[in-house]
C-alpha cells in the first residue's frame, strides 16, 4: 500500500508495479532464508522453492545423518552458564559468569511461576465452563449466550464474569494451552542446563570449521516461522523469486557454528540475498560468524537481518549476529531492519521493535502481516522477523528488474529511497510510560522502505 493513496504507511509496491514496471519481464533471483524450516508441500511455496544439484530445497544444519532433527535447543545464555560452571567459558564472558548464572536462575523461577499461574487460570476456566454448560442446558456456549444468561446463584454469576473477562482478553482454552506449552518448554529445554540435543546432529561441535554435517530435511519439526518468512519474500516478488531454505534456527537460540555454515552454504549455492530473521543476546563464537559474513560481503551478497523484538536500544543490548566485527570493521552489504506498524501516527514504530540510531538502518512493515503457514494455511504474525523479509523481498524485486546491481548498490538504493518520517513523534518501542521520541532517532535513515521510490531512483540513473 501507499500512504498517499491508501493512508497506510506501506512500501508502495503496487504503485511501483502498475506505474513503473508494467510490461517489463523480471529475471529469476535466488534468495536464501536462514530459518527454522519451510513447508515444502505448501501450494504457494512449493513452486518457488530452489532445486539445487543433488539437493532439494536447501540444507538442514540442525539435522543428523539418521534423519532426525533438533526441535528444541537451549538459549545461548544457558549454554554459557554450563560452560561457566565447567570453567570453560570463552574469555570475553568469564567476567559475566556470576551475573548470567543468577539471571538464569531468576528466569527459571519466573517461568515456573508463570506456569503455575496459567494452570490456575486454565483450571478456573474449566470449572466455569462446566457450570455454564449446566446453566445453559442445550444452548451452545458462546459469548452471546453467556452474556444473555441471568444467573440464579453465585457460582453461575462468578463463572459468567470469569468467562466473559477471559474471552474479552482473548484467553480461550486454546490460547491458554498454547501459552502453557510454550512456557513449559522454556523450562524443559531453553532454560534447562541439563538439556543438550546436539547429539542428534552428531557433529564435532567444538570444531567451528566443520561443515560436513546435517541433512536435507529443510522442513524440520516446526516449519511455521520459516514458512511465514518465506511467504513474505515470495509475496513481494512473486513472479521471479526462488527461495532456498537453510535450516539453522531451532526453537531456542541458534548456534554460531550453524549460522556461519548456513551463510556460506547460501553464498556457495548462488543466493543473491540472505534473509536472517533470528537473533540472540550472546555470541561466543562470533569470530566464526564474522568470517562467514566477510565471505558473503566479498561475494557480492546482500544480508538482511531482523533487529529483534525486545523493544530495546541496540546500542546497549546487541542482537547477534551483528554487522560490526569483533576485531574491528563493519560488514558493507548488510541491512538491519526494525518493524513499523500499519496504524501509523504515534504508533508508526512497532511497540516491540528494537531500535538504534547507529545500529538499525531502516524500518519496514512488521505488524499483522498475513503470510503462509504449514498446511496450505495463512496467518497474521508480527515481529521484526516479518519486517526483514519485506526488505529481502524488495531487494529481490529490484534485482529481478535490474540484475546488474551489486549488493552495495542495492543497500544504497533501498536506504536512500526510504520514505522519511524523521520528525514524526512516536511512542518509543518498549516504553512503559508512553514516552515519545522522533521516529528519526530510531534508525540511521528515519525511514520506511519504499519500492516505488527505489524503482524511480533506478530509472533516473
């Protein structure tokens, strides 16, 4: 959509196609999506998935030689605490061992309390539902029927009140069960120092230079996130994009070794753009990822990374991987993306988006984005994970019509053509008190990517 025509701060893609590119034939562009997997049977995704020599769709660095795959993994902080307790922590994290350990203990305690509270709510809703079913008789249990109910006793009155409050908040039995499952998994896997699924992969994990591991099952145990991301890339450049899935992101934190190998795999197999909708707070083997980023940079590949969803300033809270190399220097062909909202106004910056005047390059739509999910279905989701593939798709879109563009050209044009909202007051992401700041203070450009302006700039070269 276009803000002038539609009153929605979109990326003006429809206008670019209609007014600037009508009648022109795009060329195919290969995009790598490093993520958690993709539904290779989805009717909208299967036709545009990459088919490499002796490979189907990509590669899985979370898989083992016997066909099994890692589903859950620990957070990087959890892994570092284990190394701290064994006195094998990387030198750069030794001074943080005590604080990381204490924080992990607190996070486990908080998660346990959340589990107990959600179980209490679930049980209360079950009891209320049973009472309401009895009171309604043969009538169906709906918000309307419960609202119309005239309780004759206190138990029914309390059940009515509880049911309506929970439904109004969207706390259906399914939502409650999903929340309970998510937080229980956090305790069982992500925050659990006794859990280590790496034996499934079967690599020599300590050898960060090893790359001959994994399998070809790019769907993995949970393809929802990667399918949603891939669908966004596809929707921006539906006629010409081909998507290579490189599975390296579990439920939990990705591992530096896998990300480094995923980037190299994408480069070696011809990807022009790499989407990276993932991130974490620690990177113990950053040197391996940095080497892979340098490799992509040297091979004219554009890397697009989601800024993260913690509502924090990346100046103080890095979200790895980052384009800043540990030993000095900075990746040239890298775009860091924050999420904007379709609602505009003072909510133009998504409330969850990370930001940073010198860390985030540009914003893109990332709220209520409809895209593909497994089972030939479609769902809305929000996150910088959704904003990043908008930019990736835009880069592929531009390349499909202007295939001679370098990665450096692409980055420059995408950033220079972004629609500026420099002085627009917005609620600062993560601000509990509604504090407002200028949108221009949240990124280098103070802008949202714009396909129409980008194509027009290319036509005027």
